[in-house]
C-alpha cells in the first residue's frame, strides 16, 4: 500500500484556493435536501472502518458516555459544482487564463462551491436533534465540526464504538460502516473519522551532535554512519547553505528573495521548545526569527519526543529555506477523546482562517487507514 506525504486532509480540494481576491461568479445554489430527514431510510457509507478495527483486537463496546470531541462531518458538492471546481483549478494554473493565480478566499469558496443555506441548516438541525454540541460550520462550507458522546454517535450513525488493543496500544473506532439518513446523502459525504488511530510523523532519527561540556554549546556532526541498504555507509547531512546550493536557492537569496513578507503555516499536533528553533538558527547562521505558535484549542504540550522532533524539523526547515518568512505553527490537540487527528484540525484551521498562502503538512498514513471520507 502506498503512503502519502503533505496530503493529510484535502479540505475542499482547496489548499491552493485561498488568500486572494478573485470574485466568485456563481449561479444561485439550490437546495439538494428536499425531503424530510427521517431515521428509518438509511444509506450506508462504505469503506469507513479502520483496517486495524479487527475482531481479534476488539475489547468490546465503549461506554455510551465516552466523549468524542471535534468530529468533522464532510460535506460534498453536486456533480456540476465538482466539475466547475476542477475547471477553476485548471484555469488558475494556466498562464493564458484571465484568472491565472487569482485565488478564492474561504468565504468566496464557500459561496461558489458550498451547499445552499437551506442544506446547511438541514444538516445542522439534524446534528442538533441527535444531541451533538459545539456545532461549527466551516467558512468554506466543506466540513462541520461537532462534539458528542459515543452513545450519540452510535444512535446517529448506527454503528458501535469499540475499544481495540493493537500492539499494546489502546484505541477506539467504529466497528462497522456508519449510516446516515437517505435525505442527507446528496450533501453529506461522511465523517472524516470515528476513531483515534493516529497518523504518523515520517521522522527518522539518524544524526548525532556534540556538546561542549564547559559552555554547553551544541555542534552538529555532519557525517555519520547509517545510510545505504545495509545501514553501514556514511551519510552526509545537509545544512541550510548546503540545501541552498544544491537546489538553487542561493541565487534567490542573493537577489533578496528570502521569504521577506511571506507567511508559511505549519500543521502540528504537539507544541515545541522554542529554544530548539533558536539554537538551530544560531548554529547555521540564520537571522533570529521566532515562529508564531497558534493554539487551536487546548495546549497539548509536548506530547512525545518523536512528535516534537517532527515539529522542530517542519518549523526549522521552512524557516531555513525561506529564512525571513513568518512561520505560523498551528497546534491542535489529539487526545483519547478526539476522533479527529490534531493535524487534520490544524489543517482545517489554517485553511478556514486564511492563515497563510502556504501550508506544510508532513504527517502521513496509508490511504486505506483514512477510509473513504478521510481520503
């Protein structure tokens, strides 16, 4: 199975559709939910059981009172709107087009491609009727955030939430594909996830460093053993100037193109130690430029060494190439009660709040693990 990188959450197929001022030229969007929303006529949403939610790992149903926070209900476009979006994406990348590189703001995107007001109201009314709280419609009208309990999820989506013990780690997940009222099926694609199996950082720790005992000064060791198929060949690590030379960035720096006036948003689910970033920039002669840490909800703190290392790399290296850019590190909590990964919540925040024209996400998972709605 293939894994992916920089693609954890394709909100609105719109990672390239914000931060501009293109006027949305739209035809009025008519409602697609035209019948009463009843719980008797249901549609199953196939392909939305995590592959590790297996009977041999099953520890039984969770308590109905178990919190399930910040779930994301994924909405979908009509076929004609989907075709219009693909045409727009193509034209925005064609230099001959009148709308070349003219991006949509989240509000414009929602107006042009999102469901009708009446459809949004019908979906939120249904969520409310099922007892869910914290209902928040995304500005781009692609997802709706909501929170509740496992019992409410089971009754609304007609699936049980079970505990699973996989490789010594406790997880929870839906045991069967969710179902929704048939009347909603033209607008609701599904829930992004009903489990807390995590996406993984792609970090591999190979390098070493030395620290001067008397001063505490840290110096990286640039050459070390660990490369090649046998893991016994020397590795030659790159610093920012090496990268700039190899990939043609140096000539941009020499021309004064160094990120000044630009902003990069980094997707995160752990906080970091700001001093690590400062030490990195000092060691490699980069100008002082602290990242801005934006908390989307509670501060999760530093959740693990590997998670923090991933956050350090993402923040440090975006700022190593675009050395004078503003780096905004958006952090969302992933907890035992969250069925949505923190990185997905961070990506949603970045896009929906028009945080930056560039977003970087370095977590990954096999497509099968994401399910139909997650993909």
